[in-house]
C-alpha cells in the first residue's frame, strides 16, 4: 500500500489530516489548517510525506508546499488550491472540486483563504496565517 493510500484509509477514521511517510504517521482531529500550522511550528520535517485532508484550500496548499509535501489527497479541494499545488508540482487528487472554501458559518469566504488569496510566497503566507490566527483568538 502506498503512503497516500494509507493516509486516505486513516482519514476516514474520524481524522481531519493524516500525513504518512513509510512507517511514520502523523494524525490530527483538529479542524482547518491547525494541524499543519502546528507541525510546521514545531519544526517537524515533513518533506516527502503524503497527506490526506478533509478540506484543502489555498492556505492549506501553501502550507503543504512550504513543508515540501510530495502528494496530497483532499476530500474537498478548492480550484485555487488545485492550481497552486499543480504549479508546485505536487501530485494532487480529490473527491470534490469547489470554487472556494467558505467560512464555518457558511456566510462567506474562509478567513484563512482570504488571508492568502493574493499571496505567492509560502513562507510569507505562513507568517500571515499565524498572524491572522492570533487576531482571531483575540476577537
């Protein structure tokens, strides 16, 4: 079984984000981009991992690229994320392609997506996302 197949199988078990590289498996049940923000923030070496995630927008895609993920599967993928991942030459599969990722209230675009919609630099995107998360915690 390939790493991406393992990740996809583990995703259905109530996980929201699964990273697999050989025998090393990282799983999270946290929502949104929290798992990747934490893994990157802790300095985890994620290069070459395969990822299965429930919802992938451009914000998550940029974090995957920053972490040098090799393969991504999304249950739901935004067109902006697909275009970004293709440009980064990251192999990508998905179940459902959507125009945009909406916020949890369903009233507009996801604030993380809005934060990086015009960004092209992954390191800058990470810093902006970190700042946005801090702002949201305060409000």
